[in-house]
C-alpha cells in the first residue's frame, strides 16, 4: 500500500507511524490512558484495510482523518482532541512553506501527483519543471489572493474544479480557433519579424508551424488550424514550378507537350506537398513550447470548406498526404515507427466522401486505415453538425473544435457573416455532479436546491475568469491580439470587446453524470428509468448558461469536461466526504461528462446513438468514443462505424491501442497490472515494466496521451470494455 505525502511524493505505508502517533497522544492524556496497545494497533490495521479497499494511494491528510474517526469510535475523546491539536500545530508550521516543499519535490522528481498530472508532459525535463514551478507559484497566488475563499474551498474539496489555476495569475485564456487564413494571406509578425504572404506551399507550412508554436506559448489550452487555409498555396507552388519546368525545357532546347509539362509539374507539386506536410508533422511533434510540451494542436480536414474545385482537389491531395504520413507514424529513439500524440486530426464525413461512389471515398478509406493504425483521425458528421449548430440567421455550420472537444457557439459578425476562425474560449469551471447527488442524500427536492447553489458558485467562479481577462492589453500576446491569430487590435488596445457578444465563449463544465443518476435513481442513465433524470440535469445546466448569458452578454456554454487528472481528484474527494459507496465512489475515477460508464456492456452503435442525445445538449463541447480491439485487419467494420457516425452523432472517435515494447520489440497492447496495490504497465510478452523502455499511447479524454497517467485514470483505462 502506498501513501501520498504532503509534498506530493509517494512512499510505502508504514502502520507503525500511526501506532506511535496515537500512543503519544494517548500518553499525553492527563486523565490517564484511554486506549490499550491492542486497540491502537487495531486502529492502524483498520486504516491499512481501508486503504487497500479504495484501490488508490491515500493522502496523509486522509489517513489522519481516518485515525481521528477510529479514536472517537473507541470513545477516547480526550486522546482524539490531543491528536487533532497536534495535527493543527504541525499544520500551522507547514503553512508558510507548503509551496516551497512542492516545488522542491517536483524538481527532484519526487512529486507523484505532478509526475502524473499531464499525460503529454515529461516531468523530468527542465522546461516542464520550470513551467510546473511557475504553476505552483500561480496556484499559491490564486488561492491566497486572486479568488474568493469559498471558491478556493469548493475547488479544494472537489465540489467544483477551477481549471488551470496554474495559469490564472497571468491574463491567459483557454482554447483558440486560429485564423491561419488571415495570417498567411495578409502577413503576420512573429517575435518582431514581419512574415509576408508565402510564395510556396512548403513555406506556408513552415510559417504555420511557427504560428502554432507562438500561439501555444501564449495560451494554455488547445488550438486548431484548417488545412483548407494551406490549400491555396498549392496553386501558388504549381504556377511557380510550371515556370521553372518551362524554363528548364527552354534551356535544353526542347519543346515539350502540354501533357508532359503537366506530368512533371504535378509530380513536383506532390513532392512539395509531401515536404510541407512532413514539416508540420515533425515540427509539431518535436517542438517544445514555453510550458514544456508539444503544442496541443488539432488539424481540421474538411473538403466542404474549399471555395472552388481546384482548391478542393488540392485540399484532397493535402489530406491524403497527411493521412499517409500519420499511418506511417514517427520514429522513436530506437528508430521504430510509433503513434505520436499530436497533431490531432479531425476528418469531416460529408456527402462527397461518405458513400462508396462518392468522389472522395478513397480518402475515407484511407482515414479508416489511419484510425485503425494510429487512433486518428476523429470524425465530425457534417450532416449532424449542420442540424445542431444553427446561427441567428437560421443557417447551419460545420467547423472544428478548439482542441479535443471545446466547440464555439454559432456567431454572426456585424456584417451578418458567420465567423469561427479567430475566436477563442475564456476558460472553464466544472461542477462535480455526483457531489450534488450525494450531498442531497437521494432527496430530489434537496438535489435541486443544492444544484442551484452550485450553479451560482460556478457562475461567480466563471465571472472571476472573465474579469481576470478584462482589461488585458493586446501587447500581452501580440501574436494573438495584434497579428492575426485571433484579432488585429492596435497596440495598447484592450481585448475587452472580444469578451462580449458571443465572439468568445466561456464554459460551464460538468462531470460524473452517470454516477449522479445512478445514486439518485439506482439506475444507469442508459436505463429508461434513469435517462429522464439525466436529460433533466442537462437541460437545467443549459438553462443556467442561458440565464447568465442574458445577464452579462457573455456567451456561456455547457461543456462536457474531458477530465484527466481531475477525475482522480474528484474521486478522492467524494470518498473523503461520503466514504466508499458501491457503484458510486468505489473507483479511483468518475465518468467523463455524459459518457456511458467504461465498465458498462454496450455495443458501439447503441452507445453512439444514446450519447448523441447528450452531445446535442453540450453546445460548448463534447465528444463520444467507442472502444475497439485491433482493427487493422477489419477496415470494413471501421467504415461501418464511420457511416453510423455520419448519420447519428456529431463528433466521435474510435479508441484502439498502439503500443511498443523497446525491450523485446512487442508491437501490441501493453497491459495494466497491479503490483502491491499500485497499477503499473507491463509488456505481456517479456514482462518489462520500465516505462522508459516502452511506448504507450492511449486516448485519455479526447486527445492521445503518451506520458502515462495517474492511478485513477490508469484504473479507468484498465477497466474499459470493448464496444465492438
């Protein structure tokens, strides 16, 4: 059994420490000893048994509270008082240097919580440690100065989650839909250097990667670009290459046929597209932004965005090359091709590529092969999105999310034109739905009373996020606010006008709908008896957002939170507040957003059809998935799922496995096994457990993670059942 110390480091549980601490308190009892040595040893044994039952490492604070409870159960109230007084005295002594200790522990790589906080950050790297150090200082300032005490307390207790507190001290926001078209067509400025409109496709790709890196260093969430914005530069290169080819023939004194020239030109254009796409893939994978990780970048592939037939054909070539290169993968340090985490790819299913006789069906077949091999692309149904994303003019729109699932709401500018690129999300606060249910004790009237209280708490927390951005000068991030990624504001101008009227969004997140419904109704939300309550909760969440939007003229939107480390935090807080309740708090995780519980037996098509109802009620962002085995030899089945997505759900993905053992060369699924109460990764072929000698890629919560996960998320990954 492991425990987590106050500085975040992990060590083996030693029951003797409990025995000694309780004995000292008992000996200090002026009324004489109240506990026998056997009773004290029994307390330590009870704590050990409790820790083994919860399937995760208990924190020191949790253990001490359990000790207090056990002392009082034995009627030794004076001893309990002395034990509590000792804890309080030690707590005061630690208050002044808690942040210092956490920083020192992460520098020495002893902080287990930080090491597993982000599945795409390597905590041993200096740049990551520097970011975490800054994050600890930011969180300290946020808790002590910048946020109201009740919001901080609610965050600490897991009642809500105030996302990205490690960046809150700075005037930074969440996600971006980068206006790459504006930056490439009209020029931009990067690090004080003027970047003019590129004169070739490969140059455009190179500039795009520089923009991606700059944007990632000035916000903390995901960002998305569209390949459509690169497509016009294929024709620019084609014209340039045509002139060069004709000149070469002229110098040779040869008069070629038109067909010969076109053949040579197209071959060279393809070669340039290959180089350009490779630039994006390899630079994104190898770039380290100022927060010590590769940019969380999504690449959007949508034929319907092309403005003419030539641009559509060129876009199709770019998409084809992007998929082929992702199928190949990137080489690890051993020279073996593996699955990279980024860029995340999204492929739009539409009439011109979804049927066997569609002109671009070959791209869909290629996408299916890529999904089976590398877990991407994910899929957006143009058909369903046009039904759900309706602007005030009554027109539907299809566009990409800003990262793993954060969607903008439809917006029409002052000229009556729809606008998506150049917009952003201000931030997220997530409500813990199971906590509302458990706090109500199962009483529905009390549930809705607490629900309203928590909505107001979230409302105030979200306004803290909004108000932190108000007054921010465009000079704080020129690439975003002055040079086209999000806007073209003047120097010294504030970003305030972009915070209102729907230009940007701000998100109310929700988590644990399954556990909430299960506790209140005794049924899963997939059950006909549980579903109505689940839908009512979703409708009430949306109603809260509508009310706030009317009050402030800010576009509040409901967001299906992609919990990563927070799933473990929420689970621990629920166990601490309510104990271990079978089927509700007996896991090291709670369920993401509205998802069907990972252990529930359900087929892929039923799951997608069911979750589509909840996607429609999550306008600020949502994604659904189906867990599948190795599908590389069953591409028709992948295509069948893709067709079902097109007809039934807006945004979905297929989760397969893509692992590699560097010790024995095993290319299959690395397994999760238990070792002394801790979940570890093990090669089923050779037994290798050294994480530095294996490559594991798993869909964490909308994006792929490759740096491993905390114990709660690892348990969730281990318990996932197949849907196909």
